[in-house]
C-alpha cells in the first residue's frame, strides 16, 4: 500500500488531507489558511497513523504485537505506550464483564462470516475458547505472558486510539481546529474558535437499507454537526453468516464463543474522545438485544441501526 | 428595537450540551431470528461511561470534555422552541407572553427562522402625576371617563390593557468561506401601535476564524395611534368629553447601526465588544404620561380646566441619539460556562447608564443550574422633572416618566435546564427584579414631601420553555 498523503481545498473552504492507513480511508479536515500549513499537519497526522499501524498491526512481523503473540509462553517486556493500551484493555475487559477481550481473535478462525455455510461444531468452538480469555494472560504492568497459541489483537482499540493520538498532535501543532477521521471514527482536535460546528457524515445503515435498490456502493450518510469531541461507529452490515436460515452477525462474544445474537447492524456514539465513543459502541454491540437499554444507561448521544 | 448582536450573547458561544439534538433511529427488526444461544446469556450492563472516561484519560493522558453534536438541520428538519413568560409587578403591570420559534435548516449553513410572540399587558402604570395630600381625579386617555387616585397614593393609569402580536422572520446564509449574512423583517401590532422593520447583519471571520467582525443595521418605522388621539405637548388634561387638544396619530423612525468584534482569547475564552448607535426621529413622547402642576411653596395642585387640577401632557424632543458600548467575556470552565458583561449607554437626552451582568452555567449531570445577577443604574434625562410649577414659564420639554429618572435596579435569578432525549430541552427560570429611584428635587416642596414620590417597583419573572 502506498504511503502517500494528498491535500486539496474542499468546497466548503477548509483543507482536506487524505491517505490510507489501517485498512481505512483516512481524512484530516483543517481550518488553516495556507497549503503549507495543511501539508505540515497532514504530515503529522498521517505519520502518527502509520507509526501506530506499524507498531500495533497483527499482520506485520517484528512489532510488539508480533513479539507477544510469538512469545511461546515467555513473558515479553513492552514499552510504555503498549503498556498503557494493555492497561486500558484490562479495564475494558472488566467493564464489559469479559465480553471485550483482546485475546478473542482466535475465535475468528472457527467462525467465518462470508455467507451461507454450516455452523462450527461445539468441539471446535470449545477448542478455540481454550486459547481465549484475558484471565489466562499474565500481565504485571510491564511484561505480558500469553499461553502458547494465544494471541492478542488491538483491532478493537487501535484505530480509535490512533485517531485521538493524531488529534492530540494536531492540537499541539496548531491553534486551528482539525477533524481527524479514520474510516468514520473521528474526533476534533479542538472546537472551532468561532463555536461553529464541523459537518461530518456518518454512515447511516438504516438509510443504506432503504437505498438498497439503488447503486450498490452508494452509501447513505447522515450529516452530523460536531462542535466538540468525537464519533465512532461499530458494526457493519456486510459480514454475516447464514446457517439454517438464521443470520449470525460477525460480533463474537468470547464468554460463549458464539456470535452475539440480535446485535444492531451498527451503533454510532458521540463522546469526548474517539476511544470512548468507540468503546461504548463496541460494548453496545456486544449487548445484543440489550444494546438500546445499555446505550440509554450510558447517557451518551447515539444512533442505532437495526 | 434591539439589534440581534447588541444585547444577546454572541453566536460564538461554547456549545453546551443542551445543543445536542440527535435522534434515535430504530427501524423495526428484520427477519425473526431464532437464538440458538448457549449458556452465558445476555444480561444488560449498567452504566460504565464514567469508568470508561477515567480509563480513557489514563490512556490518552487527559480527558476530553464531552462531545457536543447535533444533526444537520437538513431539508425537512424543523426545530421548535416554545416559551411562556410572566412578569408581575406588585400592584402594577402584569405582562404575560408566549413565544414560538420555528427554525428550519436548509443545509449548507442556511437557516430560516420565524419568531411569533403574543403578549398581554394588564394592570396600571405610574402616570407621572405626583402623589398629593388629597384625592386627584384624572380623565382617561379616551376622554370618555375619569378615575380617581386616593390621597397619598402614586397616581396610576388603571386602564392599561393591551395585546401585542409580533412576528420576526430571518434568513441566514453563508457568503463564501468566511462570511455570513442575516436579513430579516419584523412586524408587530397592538391596539395603538404598529411597528415595521427591516434588519441586516454581515459577519466575517478573520485570523483563522479566531476573530469575527460584525456589521449590522436596522431600520424601523413605528406608528402610534393613541387612544383618544395624541395630545398636544404640554397641553392640559381636559375634562371628560373634551378632545380638543388631541389629534390623530404620529410616527417615528429608529435607525440602528452596530459594529462588533468577537475575539477568541485562548482555548476556553471568548471576548466581544460592540458599539451601537441608535438614532430615533419623530414622535418620541409617551402620549399617556402627565406632569402635575403645583404651587412652588405649598406643593398643592394648581387648578385646571373645569373641576380638574392642572396636569400637562409631557413633551420630549423629537430626536434622540444613543451610543452604547457593550463588552462580554465568556469562559468555559470544564463543562461550566461563566460570562460577565458590561454595557455603557449615553444619549443626547443626557441619560447615562451602566449595566453589569453575570451568569454561571453549572452543569450537574442530567440538568444544569444557571444563576443570574444584573445591576443597572441610570442618570436622569435633562428634561426629567417630577412636576411643573404654577405661574412659571413652561420648559420646552418636560417629562415625569419615572423611566427617564435617576434609578437603579437589580435582578437575581436562577434557571433550571433539563436536556431530554432526542434533543429536547426543558427550562424554568425564576427572577426577582427590584427598581428604586431618587425622588426628583422638584417634589421636595410643601406637602409633596410627605409622600413617597418615587416608590420602588418590584417584580417577579417566571418563564418556562420547551424545545424539540
């Protein structure tokens, strides 16, 4: 994938930088006056995105995740940033009563969400579950040891973290307001000094379905006025498994090894940071049919599509 | 008339949570799903948002201060605000009003606003005549009846009743990347008064949107058609049935200009400075206000036409130029917002006023409280006098309207606001207002000294509003 970022003037007047990272189209909207300022900011944001992609991607060799996943039962000492992410994952594991688990990726090997196929067998699932569960990991705040065969995956946190980190760097680099948007998960570096909102589009899965008959890849968007904080969306309508006429969404519950039933098609949450928004959206998906009541209890602005 | 930028908060305000207005989207379920779910069934979780915010703060080294979002007011999206307002002076004027605001976003920063107001004024207001040691009889403005004020009491015109209907329409649209224009029409009508006006505002952002310059202008043409006709200035109040000193209607033109700067003063602070020039021309007199004519030594009322004592209708200059300077400082303190403002006004009637005002919006989770304090003080107009003296030359202009006298007032209030799901919000405001003035020296003669010639006025203000 080419690591190239381009900037252009958007119709509305701000500068729009785009690049590709973390399997997403990434955008930076910048309220700066000159192109060189926009270029500089885009360099900072894209640089941070690529740094974090290199560091935390589980598909790359030689990074910290690779080292942990191939520790073969030995403890791996991690740097301070990784330690903070792991501490955060521990908190999430506790807050979600085990449903959010960075070791659950192994389950994905037995569940393939690519259309119509038989369900995996109970033994297959049980075998995968023996390699899943944060309680099997040993983490002392500095060193992490996994059982052989276990794996961690920052996929559920990494992009949101990268959005917030990049926005922090942008806020340090300029007094102007920027929107950092990685594939629909976004945050403002700071409110616009004038108090005016940024107009951002979020994918509207409900409207998507209404528009199904029209052009296939036409994505319906809902326009949101964002004054401060961030938005994140969890869930897609695209990946599912159809077995015996039952549709299974791709969200797996590591406490059971099964897909979460009755999960919404997508949940979008607004919160003070992209990480918070993303985690609440993810935990809401993990609640299945209870997503609405869970979200209502959080007191956050949200949009659910079923 | 007020220019939108002159007294209301600037449009650059930190957006509080009350602005959030998303809507849930809950389409019906798709196909029925049989859940072949093994053990470990779903159990809804409670509130984790606070713990999550703390965990995020450790991850990112500092917390965000919450999101503020709204949905694009796209075509077909309407927003409504309704408010009921009551202002009750003890034993004086009562004003009850309702406002209804409709906003329709047209996308791309364009917006159409329509404000409808209806208000009803009842009760009595001080006529300007001085309190006296004996009962005083007045002819009502229509010239068809009379009323009597008991000895020692401030003469009030008890026939005060009016209903006003007002309509204001505005269209806002961006011009280019950094500018916005707002043009509007206003219209209001009551029994004796018709107001028509046009207004326009142009604002432009500079300095990477950290500064905004606003220019605004408004022109209003008002016609007053007083009950019984407009009295000749400084002519005597005549007995019932005699309308020979009253004639028809009159009008005035008011032109306002505003220049203002809003400046971002750091991450959490905004400052605003406005200068307003307001020029009024035409009939500026209050056709219902009187002055007592008294004896300079005894303070006793001078005899007038028929059985009446002598009261003259007031006379004001036919032009007035007001200059005002307004400064506002607003700061966000976490989720709370504090603001402090000061206004200085001076005019060629020699009134000078100072207004100091502060508000604190205190966010308390599911609701907010906003205490409000305001202090106002003004000096008297040069032609303000409590009474005229029998046998002395009449001044060119004279008014005993307490609103042109030397006075102070303060207001204390509290607003409770409760944001509700789906962007709705409910607010309740309660305020207490007290005004006290300095009795004019002309009234410190003879028997007039025995009475309170500038009684204080206190009022209770209650308002409730709902937005959806």
